[in-house]
C-alpha cells in the first residue's frame, strides 16, 4: 500500500479495544491483542499507548495500523537476513478467515505459531537514553566498557548487543550479559540471536539513513519452531520498538528529536506524575503531534528508495 492510502484509511478516533471477533483471545499486551486461529495466530495492534510501563487513558488514532504497516515493510526488506513469522499472502489469509474490515486488516498480522525466546534482543548504535545515563556513571553500558570522552547521542564505534530478560506483564525487563543469555537460550541459539540482531540493525541503520532518519537503537524478538529453526517475530523496527532521529537535524551533545513517544514521555515528566496508575489524560495537541511523528517515520520509509 502507498502512504497516502494508509493515511486516508486511519480512523478518526483511537481504537483501544478489539471486540466482536469470532476467535478466542489468548493474550493481551500493552498494545497488541493475540487471537488463536487454530493453525495460526492473529496479532492485532491497537492504538493504545504506554509510557513508563503504564497504559495511558488516551490512544493515538491509527497508531496500530502505522506500526503494523511499518513492520510489514521491514519484514519484506529483511528476508535475506532471516525468515519472519508472517504467513505468505496476507490478503488471502484475511479473506480465507473472513477478516474483511479494512481497519482491522491494516492493524493485523496473521502469523505462524512459534515458541517465543524469552530474551529482548536490544541493539544500540548511539549513546542515548538509559545507556547515556549509565555511561556517565560508570563508563559502561550494560557491562560493556566504552571509550572515554563520548558525548550524549554520539555514534558508538560499533553497535553493541545489550539484551534483557522478557519480563512477565507488570514487571520490568532486566539487563543480562552474554553468559546469562546463553544460560537462558542455550549457547548456540544465543549466539544466533546476537549475530542476527546486530546484522539486522546494521542493515536497517543504512536503510533508515537513506530515508533521512537515524536508527539509534532498537529491539527484536525471536521465536523457534518445532525443528529449532529461528524466526523473527512480533513487531519490527517501529517507533514503539526503536528510536529514530531526523538525520538532517542530528547533532551530538544533546538529546535529538525523535519519531516516537518520547514526546509523550517528556510531557508526562513535566507534569510530575509519579508514573503509577492511573495515568493523566493527554491533551489533544499532544495526541495530534504524536500521531504525526509516527506517520512521518512511516512516510519516510515508504517513499524512500
């Protein structure tokens, strides 16, 4: 689909719950709902928005469709690096299962049933966020020592793999080192996760730069099938799982503007909210500008070469 077709199809109001589907709901996350199709899974991205691990009372209209379409684009770009969980011919899958609503199609994926590896595969290419905070205190990021004298938002000499646990709902992910990761997943699988994550990041960084954006960091999730084959799953390189900066305005020694929900986090921090439920309502202007950031990131990719 073209960017204009996607933008035109976005709903006027946020879709924060998914109802009236004839499939069993088996899980509900901060953003996605998962339904059992028998031989496959239906992943539906809502317009819910979370910050500081709390789901906010206001969603961002069309956010789920934007995330899904961006993931689909990246899945298509990265098949030379790893197979992914999308079933071939998504339109045909929707038709076969009676999913005809256009908005639902835009925000949905029909995927293989796989066993999720309980590791969040985080790759950082720039010194920002919690990595910058840790570096200022220790000179390290997740136990990895970095050169002296780096500035906020500096590009790292090479991308680093900083995985975390995949914590149950309501709990926080915790950083792990290579030894802990190998213990969780097994040495061979962990090595594959690390090498593949770094390869995807390097490729995506170059592609994003061609679209006028810098991919500062991201996280991936993987699953395995009964034969032990590794698949890329969940969302891929979206503003919810990644930090994108406009390349034209990037400069180190500051926190760059980003195409993600950092704008919302900054708004909430300014309110002195204690980061526990219930979260405050979002002003209409914050919702509008957040939607625009997500849309801009998608537009940059879809219109790039």
